[in-house]
C-alpha cells in the first residue's frame, strides 16, 4: 500500500491559503499507484482558538468539500488530518477520512483535549468511541495528537483488528522526545504500522516538532523527517503485520480477567468512579443525540459510559426507515445485552423480525446485523467487558 504523508507549515487562521498549499503540494508530489495521502491535525486553521468559531461560520464546510474534490481529482484515499468543525455551539477537532470516490467513510472527534493549550476552553471533546474504518480493504484507525498519550484507545483499535494507525498532530518541539518514544511504543505494543503526520514551524509562539514518520509493526522506523517542510513516500508491506503477531503472540497471551478493573481509580489518594450514580429516572430525560457515521436515523440517550473499556449503558433509537446496511455485519469484542422497549427491527442477514419485549445477549465475536426498522425502534443496551 503506497503512502504519501505531508509535513507542512500551515498559515494560522487562513483555510483558503492552506487549501492552496495542500493542493499545490499534492500536484507536485503525486505519483502513479498512490493509495493514501495523510495530512496533519487542524491543517485548515491551526490553533487560532479564539477565532475558530467565526472562521468556521464563514468558511463553513469548504475544507470538507475540498478534501472530497481532492480525493476524486487525484483518485486517492485521504486521511484528511483534522479540521475545526462547528456543530451547533460546539467546535470539534474532527478527523475526516475520504475514499477515492470522494465519499466520507469515517469521522472521529478528538476525545482528549489538551489542558496545556487551553483546548477545553474553546473545543468540545469527542463523544463517541474510536472505531475501525477500511480503505482498500484494510482495517485502519485514526487518532489525534494528545490521544497518543492514552494507550487504552489504541489497544481498543488493535483488538478490533486494525493493521495501520494514523496519528495526525500539532505536536510541539519541547516534547519531541515524548512524540518519538510514544510512536514507537504504540507500534511495538500493538504490532501495527504507525503513520504519523505532524506540522512544523513556529506559530503563535509554539515551535512544532515535525518528525513525521512511518513505523512498521516491529517498531522500526521506515521513514522519518526532521523539522523541514516535506513529505514521506513509502510502501507499507501489510503482510508483515499478521506475521509479527504470529511470531510474538501478545494478543492470544492476554489475560483480561486478571487485569484490574477500570471502574474505579485513585487520584491524589481519593477514590474516583468513572460512572455516575443514577437512581430510577425517566430515560427520556437523557438527551437524545444523533450517532455520527454512515447511517442516518440512529440516535442514543447515553446513561453512563466508561470509554476506556468500551462499556456503556444507553437507550438506542432507530427512526422509522433506518437501515444500517452501510455498517455491514457487526462483530464486537465486548458483551452486549439488549431489550426492545418498543417498535421492531429486522435482522437483514437472518431475515427475522424482533419486537417489543424481546431480549438479546451477544458474547464477543458474535455476528449480528445489519438492521432495518420500518416503524422505528427503541431499545435498552448494555455493553461490558469481562
């Protein structure tokens, strides 16, 4: 699989200029048989945090449309870095994945916001768990900058079978050692390729580290830049990933039943809980929010969640006519139990209808779906690990 990774010096607060920079760069560096192009974090605006809301209002979705047009023009898949995305009153740091046809196949909102850059004052953290996407039939994932410091979500993706993890970033030079060390550690401990795109230059008083790189599943550096503007061109030999996982079988050697639960943890000697205490409450008091992705019509009322373990309790709602065929057959590594409260759903693989009052218990690895609901459906869902 052939990659082209851009390490750029962006123009803060100027999406149009940055779009021109990227298009001219791709025109100059495009080559035959190119499969995937990777861009860095917040490439359209940089960290003009105080101006982001106004920039997003004026610029609208132009940067997303630009990525779609670019993918079609050059017939490439784009790991389109991330952009500031305005949704209501919230601004998300959103990664965009676009296929060769210009279709958005995946989005991810950065869940870990950087206190040192005052991100929590201006941005809203992502509300959804990390998910796998596919390009050219290969399972992949994407995270954003500060997420690199949280190995739980990367192991989550590895357990879902990804072979390539993309990390898009604006990582500062002052923490360059951490960047280089953590990238190699994530590759080694998860036996996957790491493709990392960072920015360079000095903006708003911050000097960025550059050091964009590609690391193989043994943890060896395939290619790496220093602080210069430039690009990486490399072919990933994905056949080595299952071989490495066979030679050093860390995943089959895991004993999760002996790992300490993340339900509670201690900080400064005080016990903390990751889930709220809720006495009997009308579920309709929990906010109904759409679930982003390829399927329209899915919404949820999140009651409690431990994102580090992919555990949650929620009310899942299908609008009338919802069809999850684009998501395909689902397989999870966690347990899932459900109760249909009202309405009905059809399992399109089994060609069976499930109605109010029915329950399901799905162990890890059980296939289910896709689903269609003609009349709409409301169900109670619990996800947990053992």
